[in-house]
């Protein structure tokens, strides 16, 4: 299936992992000098983005960077491979990390948070793990970074160290560690079936004779493994609880690292471990489709009745993650395109929304939707960005959300499954139902805010930038990093150029 | 049948002794009794080895005339004897350690009864 | 609990008895222990000791010869065991001779 | 092999073992154990293990007995079972 | 033990019997080649003779014959003799405890015989000292707690 | 020098130290620790040399007294014994360095010589068991090891003699059972040499005495290894022993039993006998599986770090037993790897527990608080890392043993065992994160208790001295380094250490 793709050995994938890991000791050592410390964070972010971008040109010429570090367990190497999907994900993560870093600095300084060094250190570790997930060439490497991500996020979730945060941390760990355990079980089983664990477009298990029972059990195990981070219902409940974390962490959890790793894992498992053929042959796609549609609908209703802004956003995330899963389950090239685009676009939109929520919290100390009356007059830029994000998530042009949704709908039609088109439209309406009242409150109602002016520039600039980015990507999806082209490339690799 | 009994009855007595020793170890509550059970248990094991070393029509494994031995059937198997010498010493050493421990326990808790001991251990539990 | 222990002991006893019935007769010269060669055609240690002990060590008492020479390493272990016991009693019980006071100032812990 | 002799020894050994374990006075139990050891030493000799018999007599009848007596004088003589 | 007063008759008899037991123990050690017995039995007998004296004479008097401070070093020394014999064989080119390499006599069988004797002496010494040491420690009046 | 003459050096060095220390250090007590350290270093050095040697030229036997195997006693140096002995001596080295300081704090100076001598003798026993190729010799060294442990445990706090006595009773019964099993085996086969027995067994019919011999040996060694229903001695012994004792006993003690079971049942009796004819392996696997759950659940209920670690040991030993009981190559490699990994993890955890005891005077979980993260940052970090390894987070060592064990269970199609292995790592997470939360986050629920029982949180560093810290950190580091080295280990050593028949 590797149509005229060649590989070359390159250190870049490893460097992208190491660059933020290397920043950790620097961050810790300069804990007493905040400016220097945050310089390291930003420097690592820029370096990482530059490294990922440097992979782009050769990728577009169908040359894939690989790096093999030797065996980690016999038969399985610790190997990196910057294929289209990996670079795609890495691009999203590293570019948005930069935004998140700037924003974090504003946020933690604005609130004068404690233990900022620990915060930034684990932030960097998280990003390293995410890069590792993106570039892992096989399941074992994937699991290693997946688990590191789990552990590294824990200190961030409980950063506030309140009773509630610790409880949230426990819940988070309980869910994600259990998932990791399932993933290991699934991986070992796969290893015994296939003899290797390398990700192969079209599925590494493609040529293995299967019994339906085995296929279903294995796929269920995998889905339990990656589904927790992807917040597929009923495995989602850690996510709203984890809102106890500081807002940049929520942004990281929801938009960049953790949940996206989860859906990334779903894509990897669905298309690179099992492959479209196997999914179709054993009707495993129904498992994906059913769980995803149920999640979309139920999560939207839950968001509708939630008053806490961040929790509402969290449920919205749960719903939107399942869009991506749905796209995988539809097994068609346009749906996959829509999936991948949503992976990127949801990140920009949701990160905007979280940044807004954080800015409101830092500036006005408001967390509830019902308290937001008239906020739009005080913080026009912030609420403007919020409106942009909402519009995008509802799926209206020109914000980028419409494009991915449109692709998904096209995919549903192309796969002759119009039911899911209806679900997408219904979900769009529900999105509108829980987002537009917020905008209405903010701009068209009068309320007591007690403060005037915007939050600090370090926060407002990133959120405005991400909002602008969302719009630009909606108009011109190939902007800058050529998201559209890369996503297209992924589809081509998997479905063999049919699109 | 008689031959079978003659060839095996010793094992049955020995195993009975072994179980008696175990009974002392497990069921008796007094620590000294436990050590006594331990001794009986060890004696039973030693007897098992010794009993198995016998041979029909053989004699004690000490040469009297200092001649080369041609026929090994003439002497009792000396290997289990050697092993059991070692086992006896191990037994003495174990008993010695057990005595030391019992004296320490008695000094600290003024009792040798395991039930009372457990109660006093519970009392000691902090908080 | 006590009943369980008795039952366990009884079962154990019966099992051992059952096993012992299929042992060779005591003193049976055909038993593997008493043969000159094992089925794998390796020499039988006991027979070797009986025949060669005096020749090898000038010791008419075979047990001594085995104890101190053929299996001398076991005996070294045996001495070590008894040394261990002595050291344990030393460690646990020996009194400090220099200090007259019953409770020495540097009490442990 | 003198099986008649062995049978007598075995029977006495079993009785002695039971007595040593059941008697309430620990000093009696210790004496019983000493007798038990000595008889077992004789049994070893009957079975042809002269060295082992010698050792058991010296150890079981002598040193262990002394140790046990010391132990009982250092602690207590009574036992409830 | 305890603070029992010294019974002169007991002391006397113990003093008379003890040397004979000691002598018998030595005999058992050195005659281990030819008759039942050996280092362990002999050592135990020697320990018994010393313990007899200690039982008869309480307190410091019992220690005069064989001071308690010697117990542990002598015990170690005994084991060390054994170990050293093995080590000597190693030193002269054989395996550990291979007495055939000891430079003691011409014939290999005699070398082994001498090796066994050395080892038995070590065993006897160790067993004697350690059994006495255990006895002393058990009789110790107060421990460190 | 002939390479085979180096084979018995590790146990002989320990033995020499064990004899020598009480002799010379009655006058110079402070020498005891240094002598022990020297001996351990030398033994570790020679184990490594032996391991390299065995990898180069295959199995090396060593014949004591120059007698050929069935006549005399021999030591067998093969990849398995070479690997385990190296692992154990290197761990012992780290623990002894740590003990050098912690013994000063917990043991009175007048007891140093016998204490160190007993530690050396314990290691003699452990090394002897690993190297030996003779059933009875194994018994002798088993007793040396066990006896010295009884003494080492009993110098601990007030309750320790009771724990030691209980261990003594169980341990002696275990030794007795093993010896009786050897007796039956000797009657059946007529030989005590392991290699000889292995050659003779195929010529024999499987009779009741042979089965009983197997069972008795399994029970006897199972007590040493603390397999589930035979673990009763372990929690008390680990808890009440002084810190240096538990630190040396926990990583080494139970592993020896596991090694002996692997050696005797898989190498001597052979896979076919213990899986198809007499289902010893299955019994071991099931007992271990129950032990994993039991140990993990009880560990959650404990309030004392050492006791929690003790129950966790019961569970972790279950991993080893399960891996062995699966009787396939993955399971066996997993078990061997876990012997090493668990040794490292437990050494690290017990050293940290010792550090806590030294500085805080206790190691109770409900009295820990977040002052630790400032006062003892390195110890807390080492504990956290080891805890993550216990949970099995990659790339720490715990992950890899879990990986192999999971492979083993799947290869033998035993989904229940797979579930148990995976479930227990979650249970590990539960009880370790309880401690980690206490160490790193302020605990509001117990603020009243804190004011009562522990001093106000100190902010200045109270970290233990370098001599204590260094081994702790080295173990913690090893947890990651060895994780990355595991392929190399498996490929170069462990695949060679597999018994015939896989």
C-alpha cells in the first residue's frame, strides 16, 4: 500500500521528542528566575515547531523520516516514523502548544499560581509524550509514550491541590491507567497474532486469519484502551471532572494533547492496526459508529444542561471527539479527510473557547454560564473570539468547523450511510443550542461585572490569534502547514488514492 | 504380604512421628511445645533417611579389616548417614536460635502462650 | 480452624502413607539406591563410596570419609549453620560487659 | 535388620512423642524429649547408623537437653496445653 | 543458673568428671577416621564438659576454665580452619577442598587423610566454642532491652 | 587462571567474610561494615566476571574436592544461575552501601560484628542456593540463609522476635518438607546430583513417591518463596525487621525460593513432567494468581509503608510464580525478568522506607505529609519512580515484565490470568498513589492529626546523607536504565537461560 513512498533515516522525530524533554531540567534549574524559565518553555516550543515543519517538504515528496533506536522488547523496536498522519498530528500539537505556552504564562502569572516550575516542567513532558505518540512507528512505542502522557498529565490535573482536584486526579488516573492496561493486553495479543507491531497503512493484522470472536474481543480491548482518552461514552466521565485543573491544562487536555492522543490512537488502531478491510469484514465499524453517534447525541444534551462553562465545554469536547471517531468508523476517504480535518480544526476552535473561559475566569472570576450577562461589553475581543469558536463548532462557514463537518457528511453519503448525516446535522443544531445562548447573554444582556477592560495581553493575543487562525483555516485549509494536503495524503495512503 | 509389611512398616511409624511433630508445631500454643514438635519432626525426617539406608544382610559402614571392598552390598549405604549428620547439626542450630527467640519473647511479653502473645501484640499496636 | 488443621494433617499423613507403599522394600538390593549403576549409566554415589572410601582416604569409617571429603562442602555449610546459630545468640542475647547500668544510654532506635 | 527390636522402639517413640507434646509441665516434657532423643539414637544404631546414633545421643540427650532446661529456668515451667 | 549457691559435692564431681569428658571428646575427634565419631561429636562432648563446669560453678568461677570472651573468636577460628584447608587446596592448584593438592604427604590418599583430620579439628573446635557460646548467651541475665 | 576456578568465588567470598568478621571485629567494630562492603564488592565483581565467562563459553561446572558429579558436590554456572547471582549480588551491593549508614542508626554498635556477619552468611546462603547442583547442598545453604534471616529479623523493634519465631517455625517446616522431598527423590532415583537426577528420570515410571517428592519440594520452597497460602510469615517479618534487614531481605529472600523452584522443577524435572504428568506448574500458577489478588488487596488496607510493601511482595512474588507456572518461554522470561525487576524495585522502595524511618522516625502512611517533598525531595522522587515501576508504567522495568507475562498468558490462552496480571497493576496504582498523594499534596482531611502527632512541616531540606541517598538513587535510575536494557538482557542472557522443552 505504500505507494511510491520511500523512507529515510532522520534524527528529527527523536529530536522533536527530546527538545521539550531537554527543556525540563533547564526549567527546573531556572525555577528561581521566572523569565528565564519561561524563555526555555517558549524556546523549546519554537524549536519543536521548527523541527516538525522541517519534516514537511520531504513528506510532501512522499519521503518518510524514520528512526530506529533498537529493540525495546524483542521483536519490537523503539522506532519513530514521521508518516503523514504522524506529522499531521505533530503539527497540530506543536503549533498549538506554542499558543498554549504564551497563554499559560499569562494565566499563571495572572492568578499567581503556586508551583509554576512544576507546572511548566510537566507541561513540557506532556508535549514530549505527545510528539512520541505522533511519531511512534509501532504499537509498543505508542504505548510507552501513551503511558508517559498519562502519568505526566496527572500532576497537571491536580495542580490546584484542592480536595476536588485530587479527587479529579484519582478519577483521571483510574480511567487512564485502566485503559493503558487494556492497551497492553491488546498489544501483546496482537504481537502474538502478527509477530510484529509496526503500524502499516491498511492494517498490520490484514493478512492474519481471524475468527470473528477473536476480532471482536481484540477490537474491544483496543477500543477500551484508546477510547478512554478519546472520551467515547461511557468512558468519558473523567473528562468533565478533570475540569478542576487550571484552564491552560484544560486546553491542553481537550484540545492538544490528551484527548487528541486518544482519537489519534483510534485512527491508528482502526486504520493502521486493523485496517478498513478487517473493520468491514467483521462489521467492527458498527461498534465505532454506534458508540460515536450515541456519544455525540448524549454529550450534546449533557452540555445543554450544564451551567459551568468549562464543564459545558468539556461535554462539547466529548461530542466533537466522537465526530472524529465517527469519521474513522465510516471507512471512506472523504470521511477520513473530515475526521483528520476535525482533529485539527476542533483543536483550534476548542482551544480558543478554553482560552476565553480562562480569560474570563482570570479577569472576572466567573465560571458559570448564568453569570456571564454583559461580559461581551467588558471583554469584546475575548467574547468575539468565543463567538468565532462557537460558530465554528456549530458548523457554519466561514469558520473552519464547517469544512470538516462537510467532509464528514460527504463521507457518510459516500459510504451510503445517510443516518449519520442526520446525526451530524442534529448535533450541529444541539451545538447551536448550547453555544448561542452564551453569546446572547454576553452581548445582548446587561449585567454587573465589576471590572472594565480586557484581560492581560499575554492571554488575549493568543486567543484572538487562534480565533483568526480558525477563520483562516476555514477559508483556506491549506494555509501554512498544508493541513488539507497532508490529510489528503493520509487518505490516499490508506485507501489507495481513491477520493 | 509379610514381606511387604516388613519392608514398609517402618516408614509408616516414621510418617506418624512426622505428623505428630507437625501437630505439635501447628496446634500446640506453647512456644516450647512448638520447639519440641520441631525436634520430633526433625527426628522423623532423620529416621526416614536412616531407615531407607538399610540393606538386607549388610553391616555397619566401618571397615574392620582395612581391605578393598569389592561388593558394595556388604555394607549399609553410608550416604544418608552423612546427610543426616548434617541435618542433626542444622536441627541443633535451629533449636538454639528458637531458644534465643523464646527467651527474647518471654523477656518482652512475659508469656510463652501464643494466644496471650497475640493479645499482647494487639495491645502494643500504636493508636 | 483447629478442625481444618486436624483434617489437613490427616490428609497429609494418608497421602504420605500411600506414597510410601510404592517405595522399594527397605534393604532391597534392587532399589536404585543400592545398585552399582544408575539407569542413565552414571555411577551410583553410595556404591562408589563403599568401594573406594578406604582407597581414597585411608579412612575405614566411610561416613567420615564422605562427611569430610566427598561431600566436604556440605560439612563446611553445616559448620556455617552452627556458626550462624552462635552469632544469632550473640546478636540477640549477649549483654554488654563494659556498662554496668541496665539501660545503656545509646538505646536502639 | 532386627525388625522386632525396631517395632518396640518405634512404639515407644510414638508414645513418648505424644506424651512430650501433651504433658502440662514443661520440665517433664523436656525430660520426655530427652528420652525420646536417646531412644531414637538407639534406633539409629539398631538400623546400622552408628555415627548418627552417637551424634544424636550426644546432641539430643546432652546439649539440647541442657539448653531446654536453661530455657525453662529462664522462662516458665507451666503450659496450658 | 539463677543464684544457686555452689554445692561443693556437685562442684567436686563435676571437676573430676569434666576432664575425662574432655579427653573422650578429643579422642573422638582424632579417632574419627577409624571408628564412629568425628569433629562434631567430639566437639559436642568437649562443649559438654565445659558446660558441666559452668553448671556446677555459677558466676565467674565457671568462666575460669574457658572464658566466655573466647567463645566467638574460637568458633570463627574453627570454621576458618576448615575454610582455610579448602582454600589451601585452592591455593596449591586444586579445587576448593580438594585435599589431594595439600602438600602434606606423598601419597594422595594420605594427603586426603590428613586433610580430613585438619577439617575435623576445625569442626571440633568450632562446635565446642559455639555450643558453649549458645549456652552462655542463653544464660545471660539481661539483654540489651 | 582457569576460568572455572572463579565459579565458586561469590559464595566463598561471602562465607569468608561471614567467618572473618566476628573474628577480627570484636576489637575494631567499625571495621565490620567496611569488611562487608569489600566482600560484597568483590562478590559482585566476580559474579559479573562469571556471567561474562558463561556467556562466552557455555555451562561451567565446578567440582568441589575434585570429585566427578554424582560422587561429589558440584556448582553449576549456566546462564540462569549466572544471571540471577549477578543480579542478586549487585542489588546486595547497593543495599550494603545503604546499610553502612542505616545500621548505625538502628543497631547498637556492639552488635555490628554479628549483624554484618549474619548479613554475609545470608548472602552466602543465597549465593550457594543459586550456584549449587546438588539437592542436599541446596538444603544446607537454604538453612544457612534462613537461619541468618531469623536472627537479622529478631534484632528489630519490640515485636520482631515474635515475627522471627513465626518465620522460624514455618521456615523449618519448609526446610523439613524440602528435605523429606529430597529423601523420597533419593529413594526413587538413587542420586542427589541434579544433573544426574535429570538423566535418570526419563528411565523411570512416575510413581506416587516421585509425585510426593515433587509436592513436598514445592511446599518447602514455596514457603521460602512466600507463594500465596504459604506466605504467612512474610508481612510481620518484613514489617518488624530493622530497615537494613528488610532492605536486604525483600529483594533477595523470596527470589531465592523462586529461583530454586525454577531450577528444580523446570531444569531437573523438565517441562513435560510438571505440566502433563503431574500438574505442578498449573497448581503454582493458580496459587500465584490468587496470591496476586490477595496481596494487592491487603496491601491497600495497610497503613504502614513497610507492611504495605510486604503485602505487595506477596503479590509480586505471585507474578514470578505465575510466569513460571505458565510453563512457556514468554512466561519464563517474564518471571526471570521480574526476579530482577522486582528486586530492584523493592530494594529501592525499602531503602526509601528506611530513609523515612531514619529522618521522620516512622513510616506510617497517615502521618506522611507534603512537607516531604521539600524536606526529602530525592527520597520522595525515588519512591515515586519505584512506585511507577511497580505499577508498570513504561519505560520503567515493571512495564517489561508485565509485557512478557501478558504475552505468556495470551500464548497459553489463559485470559483469566491475563486479567489478573492487568488488574493487579491497577491495584498497585491504587495503593501506591495513596502514598504519593500524601507525599506531594497537602492533606486537608487529616489536618488535625498532623498538629497532634507530627511536628510542623519543615521547609528546609532534611534529606538523608549521601551514603544513604546514593544507593537509593542508583536503584531508581536503574529502574529506567535496565528497562531500556531489557532487550539486550533477554537476547544475550535470558533466551540462553531457558530450560529445554520450550
